[in-house]
């Protein structure tokens, strides 16, 4: 079974931080006092996380991490969708994130576009009215859902 759990700012860090530390080599920071964190568990094992917070006129998402042994099963996509659903439920006008250049394709799948880039990081943005959580829209796979 796969389950997701949201944590209000400042809570749930005992479950979030081991995943963040294992994947991103980063621990708690000042943004955790402002951010909603989400954790996904697979068969009871906490294996993926990410967070969402409000700053400078936009919602930001970040610290997305999936434990290596749980990747390529759609859990990163699930975390991203949970974060976007949360932003949407707060009537977000703009959602932004910073990522490495090699990850832009992952976020572009759900509509993020590059807003700014330098050698080390890329800022991507998605207007709230363009959030689309319909799995099938834009997908070119030939699966039974399309027929
Ligand atoms: C990036 C990360 C979260 C993806 O998690 P994941 O669970 O392996 O990804 P998923 O299985 O949900 O992949 C969903 C889709 O995104 C695609 N995808 C995954 N990584 C991608 C990348 N770097 N570039 C483009 N597409 C990517 C997958 O191919 C898959 O596509 P499909 O549905 O057409 O098959 C994970 O690799 C990770 O934790 N990386 C290290 C930490 C990191 O870089 N975090 C981001 C900080 S902003």
C-alpha cells in the first residue's frame, strides 16, 4: 500500500529528515518553520518527501527526495502531484522551484517552464491556473486509459 501524509510547519521532521539527509545530504533549515512537508510511505516504509512554502509572492516547492531503492516507480511524480494539489487548494497564483539542470525534464512533465538559469541551478515556474493533475492529458503512451 502507498500512503501520503502531510505535516504542518515544524512537525513531522523526525520522519522527513532521515529521507532528506540520505538523499540530499541536508538537514533541517529555517524554511522548515514555514513549510508543509509531505511524506510517502510504501508498505509502511517512509521513502519519499518534499515540501511547500510561501515566500516572496509565490509558493515554492523543494527538498524533493526519493530513496534510491524506491525510485522509478512513480513516487517522485506522486510527491510532485501532492505538492501541486496542496498549492492548488491554497489558490496559488504561481509555483516556483529551484533544481539542477538535469532535472528540468522531470518538472516540465507537469508544466513547469524554465524562468531563469545559471551554471549551477535553474528556477522553474508554473502559474497556478496551469496546474494540470490529469495523468492522461499530454501523455503519448498507448495504454487502455486512452481508448
Ligand atoms: C528526481 C526524483 C525525485 C525522481 O523520483 P522517482 O521516484 O525516481 O521518479 P518517478 O518514478 O516518479 O518518475 C516519474 C517520471 O519522471 C521521469 N523522470 C525521472 N527523473 C527524471 C529526470 N531527471 N529527467 C526527466 N525525467 C525524469 C521518469 O522517467 C518518469 O517518466 P514516465 O512516467 O514517462 O516513465 C529522484 O530521482 C530523486 O530523489 N533524486 C535525487 C534528489 C533530487 O534531485 N531531488 C530534486 C530536488 S529539486
